[in-house]
């Protein structure tokens, strides 16, 4: 007969997790795990997500029960340590918008694309943003140089060739060295509020299609994606023509999916694409069946009627409404207005058009003060 899980240790009121559904079903180990989590909060302070910490500990102990091979345990251990460290490094800069910039490590400084990347990084950091690159040379080094060390993150990958950190970010505490591509790619997308791609090789195309796929399928939050050519160049314009001719024309993507990205050779237009996206739109999250879109300014009743008329096709039912923060959001950005809708979770490109319509109601967001970065991060 299956044993009932033991009663949990009572946690402090500020960080008490919900009733335990996930447990080891072991009369001695389950109470020990609960007691360990309580002790950890006593030592380091309480956190709202303590229930997830408890489940992480339980999952780790289950690895012993599952008797995984040493190689699999090594992979899991390295990946979790890499992610924990990366979240720690990015944590103090959570409220600063960031753009992930991709491009070839082999582009020389005399190339027009190299100069474009540097100028774009200079332009977007003047607007208060930070940049994230792979930390190498070429396009990455150009962007890092344009942004400057203070406003740069390097998300490096350990390779046997050509991926030493560039001189701008080398030795900085915001340089993170990853063993695995999958943990590195996760942090790129998780931390970036936008993606900018300059001409590059397999890795650049991989990152570009990854970003497009995650946005198209709704597996990441909607972000602007811009492909930047050298002045008068056709690298991404040819790519766009290929996507249009072979993917869209043959029904492999929807015509509206072409709205998920922009191709340009003008860095001012590229910067405007990013800044306009956040003119009114702030962020979004699902609460049950509702998508809550957080806005700096709610639409007027007349504008709301217009949105319902134009975007009724993306609803799974009901109407687009406005409202305050939902209780389930736990106070996240409670000062912002909400647009609430039952999105069908299918027409993502049309959702992007809805965001563009909301942004058209307000002027572009002014840049913050130049010294708006947080202080030095804590040691890991």
C-alpha cells in the first residue's frame, strides 16, 4: 500500500509554500528535506519561491534513487551550477533592458558590418539599454566596444578555437563562461528584451531561428527581433527573400509571421524597432486562461472597442478588457495597467500586431539617466 506523505515542517508565514504535492514518499527523508529548507531560510533569509527550492532538493535526491550514470550526473550538476551563477550575475540588472547581439566572430574591424554593430551598440546604450554578446571578437567585440564594459554582458562558450573573451569584457564580473550551448542559449533568451542579428555563420543563424521559433510558438515572451545589414548590404535581405519565397509561399509559416522580425541596414531604424516596442508595452504573463498584458497607459474605451473589432480573431472567447493587476501576479508591476484577454495561443504574429497597436497610443519611452545602472554586483 502506498504510504501517505509525511506532514510538512511549518515554514515561517512570509515564505510558506503551498501544500506539498511533490515528495519522496519516504518517512525519514521528506521531513529532513523540509527541515533543511527551513534552516536555509533561517541562514540566508526568506524567499517567495521557497517551494521551488524544496522541489529542487527533492529532485536532486531522486537522482540517487534513480541511480543515474556518473556522466549524466556530471551534465546535470554542471548545467545547474552554470545557470545558478548566470542568474546571480544578471540579477542586479533585472530592471535594465538588454539586447542580445549576434554576429560572426570572424568579422574584421574594417568591415562595414563591424562598424554597424559598434554604432548600433552605442546608439542603444545611449537609450539606457545594456548589451549581451557571446563575449568573443568580430561582431561581438564591436558591439561590446560600442556599449562599453559597464553596460556589457559576455555570455561566452568554451570552445577549442576562436572564442576567447574580447578585450572589452575580459576579466569583468559580467562575463560568464558556459560549458554547454543549451544553458548559454537559455540565458541569452531569458535575459534579453530584444535580439539584434548582424551577418554571421551557423551560430548566428541558429540563434536567429531559435529566437523566432520561441516567439512564434509562444514559448518565450514576445520580443522585437531585428536583422541588421551593412549599409547597402543584402545579407539579411537575401535571407528574408528566401524565407518569403520558400517558407511563407509554401505554407510552412503564416504570412503574418513575417511581422515577427524586421530587416534593415539603418541602425536608427533598428534602434527605433526596439524602443517603439516598449513605448507602451511593458511585459506579459499568463494567469490561468487569461493573458495579462502590462501597459504604461491603458487604452481609452473608444480605443478598447477598436481593439476588440480588429483583434477578435485571436480570442478564445470573451472580449479584450482592461483591469488592475491580478491577485495571482503577486504584486508584479502592480502600478501598471492591464489588458486582459483569452488569447488563443496560436496567432502569435497577430498578438505582435496587437502590441504594435497598443504602442501607437503613446510616444516612445524616453531614455533613463545615464547612471541608472545598479552598483557593483555581489561576489558569487
